[in-house]
């Protein structure tokens, strides 16, 4: 649990994922926030979702603390990072995207045989 006493200054950036998988920062700001890093990430992400309703490819929000990256079974299209005041260390991150479809191999379902009878 992260306890906040007073206000903290964070830097944050918002990035979109390109077709090649790389992140492109589209906004970067700093400011004073009254919440902890994860709650701040959630707040900024929810505001972003509200502003771009109907334009985002994805429907789930994942919030992670510390240096953690994108979950393995998730395809992120937007990333919101909360950094220390001077932008050196990542404190929390929010991802907007979709779950990966379940992997199906060709052996998981028997082939359908069509015969002439």
C-alpha cells in the first residue's frame, strides 16, 4: 500500500503504440497530484479514455506499479507512465488495450472429415 501525505510532483507521458510495436510519446507533462502513482495513472487513463471514446482500439485498462511492463496476454495500444518528478524512475504505468486471443494450435481440435456417402 502506498500512503500519500500531502501532494507529490510527478512527470507523466502518454504514448501510442505504432504498427511496428514501438511507443511514440504524444504528450508529456508534470504536475502536483494528491494521489499515489497507481491512482494517478488510473485517473489520467480514465480521462484519456473519456476524451477518446469510440476512437480507441481496445477496451480494457491495466494498472501496474513500479517498473513492470505490459502483461504477456495483453495487447496495449496506449501507455501512460507515471515517473518521479524529474522523469528518471517509473513509479506506475497504465495500459489501454485488449486481451490477446487464446492461442489455438492445430492439434487442439480434431479435423473435420467430410465424406461422400
